[in-house]
C-alpha cells in the first residue's frame, strides 16, 4: 500500500473540510438530513467548493453530533433542538458582549437576557424529564400488571380478562397483556 505524502503542514494551516457524503458516513446521518438541517437553520456549512459542494469543518461535525444526540438519544424535536442551539449561540454572543463593555446597565441587560435563556433551557429540559418520568411510570405499571398475571398463573388461576384502558396500559385492545 502506498503512503500518502506528508501533508502535516498543509493540514495545520487550514482545517480539513469534508463533503456532505463524508460527513453523513462518519456521523451515521443521511445527506438528506444534513441538507434539511441546513434548510431549517440548524447548520451552515463552513464553506462551498468551486463546484458549489457543501464543505464541513470540525465545528460543523461537532454541531451535527450534538444535534443527532439531542434528537436520537434525548428525543428532542427539531424545534426544541433549534431553540437550545440558538440559546447556546446567544450565550456565546452575550459572553463576548459582556467582556467588551464596562457599562453596568448594558451588563445588567446582557445578564438578564442570559438568565432568560437559561431559564428557558431548564424549562425545556424539565418538560423532557417529566415526559420521560411519565413514560417510566406507565412502563412500570405494565410490568406490575404482567407480574400479577404471572402470580395468578403460578397460583393455578387463569388470569381474568380486564380492560387495559382502565389500567392505563397502552396494550392494544383485543390482545393479551
């Protein structure tokens, strides 16, 4: 196998840019998803090639990993992701503005804006936790229900039919527990 020439100096002077197909492959996303994220304002490619191909840098990849994690791992909607990303970007802008001024009134306004954004993030996260806790409670209820059926069978009883909707189960009607 032939080794590529050493391009360490070239890589250090300019960041490596990846085409959309490379990014999609590396992150386990589709090119369509990445284009859609750009369309709705969640992402802006670092550059475009002479042929107008989208080119992405390391920051873009990190942002896409973050979006994917929020969407897939944490179950956030893209609207929630957009709000969290905007609040994060505003936090960075506020930090720069805060450092650039000594005016107490402007600093107070910056801090008030930052607090409002953090409060919104906390509210979004708490709503997500509440939804997840509700889903866990429902699943635990279904598990307890199934344990009751097992106990009935082990006691030699035939589990009695009952209304799953009344029990808060999400099991489809007409199907066994």
